[in-house]
């Protein structure tokens, strides 16, 4: 008789072939007809137990029936009430059954009927290149019973067909949704199709380096919700950029540090959003009117209605857009977009509907034409509306002035070799304590508006001259 001992409180883990069940002391490859399960020393399941079924949980009935057909019977003792213990047993036995290659029908039934504590929703649009790594990183996660919802927005590169093929290679169920168009609508359609009590929204080009990233995040979310007595808590992961050029970059380092802050407009979709379904129903749905801002606006709604939690495991998201378009150019346009969105200037987005092109259509950004077009658009406004626009811009910029001392802090930490998010930020603390209070008045707002106007004009002139110089060199 072989014995498998499961211990919820143990931190020793192995990537055992038999189940990848998290939090166990020992998990051997065992014969199907010779098993015993122990949790904290309590006998949980035995072998070759013909007769009536005694499973205490409804969701164990199907696997119990399959075990009976294999001369095994699952029997739970009445004094074992731990839901996580049940999930561990279920995860192990499910994989044990799915190991049989001659039972494809059983595999499909198990994947579709298994209880899922986590629904992973991924919006995709022409992501055939990133889908295999995505499926692989989710398949490598241990201890989290998940389902994957792939929400397609009209891909033309074979993404949908590839997702159907990859579904056959993983142990978790995959649902393909082809309803929503645009990031926000895709996310909403994916959320509507999921079955889990906890949702995780991530990008197709994201992955985890730690095999227990999702299990750790789920446990921390559970703990925080229990501590607060309130389910209005959402979590995100510390961001790391996956770059082709792996040389140190102060720019990428700054944005990785910034993504760890819980300040306004610092939380974005590339960090992953995990929250309870009930909280999503309250904070959602995602705003589909401006697809490029759907996730950022949702993050701010979460911040207003509840609070954000930073998980320990890092999420790696591709830096392909920034490497193609230019980090400075893209982030400058992002700041302009966020400013005008905060003001509700719809004319800007009508004039530049493609200012945030899809990654498959992105190219190096030429700032001069964009800045000059924005300048002409502003100049065409009535004087009163122009003055209000620049005043509102001053309000927005002043509220984000903390990024200047924060950049100086992170640059010092970068030069000292401090890991992202670990260094001290004395200049930021000084700003928050003194400078913010001094500038949070009308003169501060007017000064910010004037400086931003001057910066915008000078930057437009510089960008225009640089573009002319590039064209002259190309012609020569």
C-alpha cells in the first residue's frame, strides 16, 4: 500500500507528474489500484472500496464514479472540512485519471466538469505568436484549478484555430469567445463566459516565471478579504518587461517601479487584474467607448470602490510595443492621451482614432506630425475653450508632478543596482510631505499649465526639426 501525504501548510514543492498538486509533502507516481491519501495524518481516501458512494461534496461525485469504475472509491471522513484539502485531492486524482491515453472522452468530461476556483480571461487580436507561451505558462502553474477564456476580437492570423489546437494539449478547460470587438468589449464577453468565483484578466503576451504565482496570489487575496471582511479587494502583479534587448535600461526600470505603486493611473492591464466575481459585477463592466483606456479606467474604479493589493510573484509582459514604437515616444503619447481623456475631450479621439494602433500594425512613432496635428486641433478651438483646456491640463499635470522626484529616486536606485521596487524614495516622500501641499493651489495649477504649454510648444518644434534632419539625411 502506497501513501500520499498532503499538508496544506508545507512550503516544500515538487513538480510531480502525478497532479502538480500544490502544498504537499510527498506525491509519488502510484499505481491506480494501490493508493491511500492522508491530510495532516487523517485517512482521506482508500483503494478498492466497492459499494455505495460516500463523497461528501457534490462536485466530487463524477470523479468518485470514475474511480469506482477503476476499482477505486473516494471516501471522505466527516472531520475533514477543508475546501483546499478537497481541491488538492481532486487535482491529484483528476490528473491520475487523465493520464490514460486511451480515454479521450473521459479527458473532455473531466476538463469540462472540474470545479474551477480561477477563471483566466485573455483578450486577443492577432496573437498567434504569443498563444503557445501563454498556454505553456498557465499549464505550468501548480495548485490552482483554473479555466482559460480566450476572447477574440476578430483575429486574421490564425489565432482562433491555434487556440483550438492548443486546448487539446493542456489539462484545463479552454473556452473561445468570438463576440466582443475592442479591448473593453472582449474583456466583458470573456467575463460573461467564465465559471470561476475569482477572475484574472491578463494579456496574451504575459507569463509567470514562478510556478506557484497564481496559487500564492489566490491565497493572499483570500487572506486579505478575510482580514478586511470585505470582498472589494483586487490584486495585481509586479510588472517586469520581457525585452529583446536585455541590457539595463533606466527607462524600463522606472516604469517597472511605477507599476508597483498604488497611486492614481499607475495600475494597468499589463500587470494582471485578479478579483472576486462579485466585486467585478460591482466595479465593472469595462468601458468599451475607448478601448485603449478600458483597463486603466476599470483600475481607477476599483481604486474608488475598494483597494488594490500587490502580489509577490512578478508578471512578465512583452515590451514589443515600446521596442517598436520607442519607449519615450509611446509614453509621451500615453501621457497626452490620459490628459485629454481626463478632460473628456472627445474631439481629440475623433481626430486620432488610430493613435493607439494594434501591436501587429505598430511602427516607430514619428512625434512631429502627431504633435503638430494636436497643436492645430487646439488652435482651432475658441479662445475660451483653449484657455480652459490648458488650465485643465495644468490641473492634471500638477497632480502627477510626483513622478519627477520619483524618477530621480528610481534613477539613483538603478545606478546603485537596486532591484525594481526595492529602493528608498526620499525625494518622493519630500514631495508628498511638502511640495504637494505648496503647489495644491491656484498659483500652482497656473504655473503647471504655463510650463506645460511652453514644454509642448518647444517639444513640437524640436520634434519637427529632428524629423526634418532625418529626412535630409535619408535624401542625401
